[in-house]
C-alpha cells in the first residue's frame, strides 16, 4: 500500500506534497454518476472513462453512412447500434464513430475509487442544445487525455460540442474550416474542457482539428500583463487575464493537397481560454503554435500537414513536448517546440538539422506560429535528441503516446504498441495475439539523459504484468469470433497510452497509465481496456527485477478508459 504523504509530480518535473484537505466544490452543471458526491481531493487521481449508450436505434442496418453523405461517398451500415458489433461499421465507413458521454473517476493513489463526475452532456436532465456540454467519439482511442495545468489548479481535456449518439463526429469538419472533399459533411466545434479545483467546468471552442480530432490540452495561467493578439482570427484579443491553452491533435479527412485551413488546424495549437458559454462563442481560424516537417531531417516531403499528427502532450521546464505515434506520414517520435528563435536559414536554433535538445534559456511559446506563404508553415519544432528519426513508413516498433518527466534527466514514455491483431489459437490456453506478445518496446519506456552525448538514451522497457497479447474476458462481452473479422472478440493489452506519475520519498516513482488493446473487434478503440500502475526505481538504468504492473480497474461492457491525471488542486511548481 502506498503511503498517504509522498511527493507528487504530475505531468511535470517538479513536485508537490500530497494534501488531503477537501477542495471546495460547486457548479450545478456537474452531475455525479450515481454517487452523490462531487468533491475533489488534492493528491488524488482522475481517470477519464467513456461510456457508450448501448441503444440499437443509434444506427439502422442499411442506413447511409456518413449521415447526409453525398455520392460517391456513401456506404450502407452493416450493424445496428448494439455494442460492440455497432463498431463493425468502421469496416465499411472509415470515418465511423458514435459520440458518448465522458465520466471522470476519482481514485486515491492507492486505488480506492471515491466518486465519478459526469461531464455535462445531452443525455442529462436540463441540458439542452444551448447548454454547455461536451462528448467524445467512443471508439476514438486517442481522445480525452487529461493534463494538470501548470499551476496544478485545473485539469483540461478535449472533445466535441455535440450531443450524445451523434454519428461520425470525429471526422467531421469544424464550422470555420470546411473541407469540401471531406466525405463527412457535418460540422462540429472541437472543445477544450477545463475542470477547476472548485469542481466547475468551463469550455472553449476551436475550429482546429477539422476532419479529425483534438486529443489533449494543457492550460497555462496567463502571466500578469501578457496579452494575446492574433490578426489571423479576423479580430484581436487583448485580455491580460485570459488563460492560454496548448492543444494536441490531428486534422484532415479529405483529399490531398489539404486546404490551408486544415494545415493551420493540425498538430500543435495555441488557444485563449473563452469566458462565455459555448453557444455564444465564435472562434476564428485555428492558431498553430508549432510545426515540424520531415524535410528538416533531409527526407523528401510527404503529405503536407500530416507530419504534425500529434497525440501526447506535456510541459516540462518551460518546454512544450508532443508525440507522434500513428499514421503513415512523418516520423513517429518525441518532439519539442523551440521557442528560442531561428538561425539565418530559418531553421530552429535548437535543431538546425531537425534534432536537438531544448535551449535552457527559452521560455514557453506565447504566440501563434506565423504563416509562411500559402504552401505550408515554418518549422519551429525539433525531434528530441536520441529519439527515433526514421520516417513512419519504414518503422514497425515506434508508437510513443504519453509522456511524463520524473526529473530533468528521467523521462517515461508510454508506447501503445503496433496494433496488429494477428492471432494464433494454438498458443496459450486462450490463444495469443502473436505480434502484440512479441513486442520489445511496447509498454513503459524509461529514458535517461546522457550529458556526454547530449542526448536521451533508452534505459529499459517495463512490460511485466501487462500480459501483452494475452486475451482477457469482459463481463457481458460476446465470446468466440467476430463474424465480421473472423477473429476473437476478446481484447488483449498491446501497450500503454496516457500516463502520469509521482516521485516518492524512498527514491522510487509510481506511474499510472491506461492500456491500449488489440482484438478482433471492428474498431479496436472500442475495446474495454485497463487502468494500471507500476512502481520503478528512479535511479535504475537497467531493468530491476520484480517490478510488475498491477491492474487497478478494468473497463466494463461498453466502457473504455482514456486519460489519467492528478486532481485539480494538487499543485505543481513548474
């Protein structure tokens, strides 16, 4: 059992003491998932859980997908809305998804679940089309990552300004960035949710990530006197009391070349937090804060904008970091935004050849990246030295997702695995997803900084206890094979996605994470996954014996875990 008072470091390099005083709470918009208790305790954990409305009427067999599609972009649904077969529709409609409510589960660090807070959504009494609300796309495995703000007083995450049970929202356009080649004609704002330490939600809409999804956000309390003005929005904002938000995601679901609005709305974004209800917000064009292009590494340019298909996001020592771990374009690796300026050739000072380490004198980026003509964005991002530089189409074992710095020289990276559901029924008592089982880099990677090389080095990978590739049972889940894929319904762990951690007084670190999965389901993002934890020797640079993951909770039928963070009010001194 973990001690009640230890050192916490949540998505950052500094620490704060665990406090157990009850935070104030309020906000009529918050609904508890049946527990009747909305209190947030500093030092506890929040885990985002998405819950599908298992309603056969969500989809009708034979209906046209995407909704309101225009030929030749229409297909026919093959399954109704019953879980999990509903997500076999992705086999005919590559944009398929159904929106679902988001629930935030509060746990103590020693794995006691205290309560659950439901993010306002259309299924709740009193929430109408003009109310503040937010949902996620249930099978979108990269969504609803949780992050503490830099002052530790807020938790932020991303979703959509849409009702529950809306179809194909995650590949829709945004209202301000319409791509006529997108096969999904609908338009919905992407939204950043801010849960503060008093228990209230605040929402900020954005036109970023049109055609795809926002995945994570971090709030930066605005320094006194700083102002944000962005002429490309069509209007200026000059509000020194506003908070800044960094966001991570992807954009584009149409033809190549992608419109400029899509390029602007991809990858690394910067926003100013809104102070009005969602229905009154009218965000302008997206505002990128960073951009990377594989030509920085000397590679031939690929699909413009898809190099910035980012997933994980963190801030450490005034540096903003992103990960890319999916897609056939770009490089799957760890990046940082170089705010120290450019050289005479227009390349980032920290990495004139695309790879480097952050400039210790650079501060956080506080302005949007300026356009460089009509054909793309300037490059102000670098691959973190020591991490992969081989383009994605030539790599098979690099899939970074979540990041957590234990200190300035120790970085933990969650690798979600290769996603291969190749299955051998003769291996093991229940068969084995063989490609998942034989991975050597999936799970929790520990990286240490080598000062002599001025680069990060992979020390070891923690996998014990994850049971990679081993199918597990889910209560109420179908058994046997999915007729649509001829593979088992049963999921197995493939790696890890989002994570957070804490430095303990005894020289260890405790890390909490959510797992990724493989299965024979039509969309593996819809699989029930797990919330896990492990404790590691911080000083170790070779794999210690006996360290093993423990499962805190397994998602139930029609549920999935997405993100983990400490509660707002925990505190963080960056």
